């Protein structure tokens, strides 16, 4: 297998290549210069927060940087609406609804979540319609319970049917300790999640539907004569924060799912059950600052760029270029970049035909014996079968080398 120049920046500590069950020897350092000094000081503990459950994760890999009680089931309050946003975005992408669909603010949605209730509302008039995208802004920016219910009824016919969709999508995302009963987050028996699941949900929304996610950074929204501001106060405090959602009920306490991006690095924090609104903001800011200070993100490979070449038997071409379908970024403790060890697992031999995008193996990046990130290694080109005599000759060579 041949490795081109793009690997050299990553392979300061050498490359391990696994071919089936055979392991190639580790390569030498690319030059004779001694490696730079590595900061071996331990990472200080994260800030003390008063949330009942909390977590901060790396967006690139989904790894947990720190947390407490993050797999304990809690009430999600209005952070539920992030799941509602995900379902709306998924249904939009599938073509089942459109951004300009007229969404009715029904009597049911208005009575359960409108201005006459104690919860947050959007201000859309009862028995009148608004374009779906505007109703979604009323839910995302203003945290309107009425808008969430109206969207659920429009997409699925009823809140119960929409909750079934929420649970189906949650399972697809990989939320293991979550169950939804409604689209707005008002307390209901059987309506629960965890801080970790919410962080993974935020990661999925950012990755899968960035256009829908971008609504979360809107600071204010006006419906009729009423202008309301986004309840995520971090949007004003920290310019790197671009989402995601607040929540509060008497039983859930004050909650906040936040995300910030600084350079190539993005982190997601979730605090659940804070005793006050100011504390959920202060604690979220402290967790994000701690994560950015003591961890760093590096882009190792770009999507669609050659990572390696591999011999192809019985093909019209003798080699296939290998790369990644998505960029590979890793987050690790600051100062330990030179200790990264990339490993490629590929089959012992490849036989044509090979389709473009076909998974060939895996790229894993290790640190201290642990996997930081992994991505499928795919064929960047299609390789057709060779002619009769080429296939026959390669068959003999494969037999001879076996």
C-alpha cells in the first residue's frame, strides 16, 4: 500500500497499518528532530456546578469530556423542543412537509400552550395559519409551547402520533435512555431523557440539519405586536455560542443545552436541574471555557482526499485511492497531539469490481491505547473488472502469493 504526503503531518509518531490479521511494523518519525515537549500535567477537574445532572462533550467525536449523573433520567422541560426541531427538519428533508406550508394554530394548541397559559408561547393567533418556517421560529426562538403543538399536529395529525415519530427518530439517533410523550416538554408521566442523550441529540441536529440548527442563534423574534428574546442568554455573553435551548419547569428546574464553536473545535454542554436561571448560564459558560482551555481539536483528514493507495487484483486499474467520506477531527488533551497514533484496518487483498464510496476498512486514531475517533475508509474511485487475460493472470499471482 502507498501513502501520500497528506499523511505526513499526522504521522509524527508513526503509522500502524493492519492488513486483515497481519500488522505492519511502525514507521519511523518523518525527521530526526526530537519531538516537541509534551505537557504531561494532568487536566484539572472541571468546574463545580450545581446542576443535578450535567455533561460536556466533544462534537467531533461525541466523546464525553466530563460529566456527572449524565445517564440519570431527568425531565427535559422545553429542551424537548430540540427533538421536535429534529423531527421537523427530517420531515422537511424527506419532502413530507414544506417550509411554506400553512400551519394552523388550532384551538387545542392555543389552549394548551398559548398566551393564557403559564408556559412560554409564540403569540400566533388562534384559528389562523402561519408558514411552517415562521411557526418553527416561534418554537425555537420564543420556546413557544403553542407553536410546538401546532407543528406536531400539522406533521403527524396529533400530539400522540408526533410523539411516536419523536421516539422513532430518537432510536435512530441512538438515544438509549429517552422517551418522549409530547412535543413541548410540559411535565408528563413517561416523558424523560438524560443529559448525555440530550448532548447526543444536539450533536445530531447540528450534524444532520445545520440549516434548522441555525435558527437557534436568532436572538429575538416578533409575532404581530409581540417581540420576544431568545432565553439562551449565552448568545449575548459569548460570541462563540450559537445554540441550543433552555428549559424550565417547577419539577425539572432550570436547564440549558449549549453549543459553541471556536476555530475547528465545537463543544456541547448540558446542565439539568439548576436551582436558578443565572446559575444555568454561569455553569454552562464555565464548562465550555474549561473544555476549550484544556482540550484541542485537530482536523486530520479532509473528506474526499486521498489517504492511501491499495493494490487491486483483477481490475482495469491496478490500484485504488482510499479516503474518507467525511472529515476526521479529533479532540484531545492539549499538548498531546504528537502522541496520536493512527491505525488503518484494511483487508489483505482487494478484488475488482469496486464501487466508488465502497467501504474498504476503518481509520482509527489512538491516544494512550484508547480510540479517540474512527471513520470508514472508502474507495474514492470505481474500479471495473479487467479483461479476461488480466483476471486470469491476477488469479495465478494471487494463488502464487497465497
